[in-house]
C-alpha cells in the first residue's frame, strides 16, 4: 500500500527542492559577504 501515491512522491520531491532552495538562498549572501570582506591576494 502506498501512502500518498503520485502526490506523495511529488510532495517528497517538492520538500527536497524546497530544502535545497532555502539553503541556496541562505548560503549565497553569506558567500558574497565572505568574498567581499576577505580579499584574496
């Protein structure tokens, strides 16, 4: 027996994509801040 069927699989991928998207949004400004505040010679 499948819990959510096709919608369950879709929800699983949606959650994975959402987590990656949130991490990307949080890490991009941090990476920019590090790159701009710490110059590489």
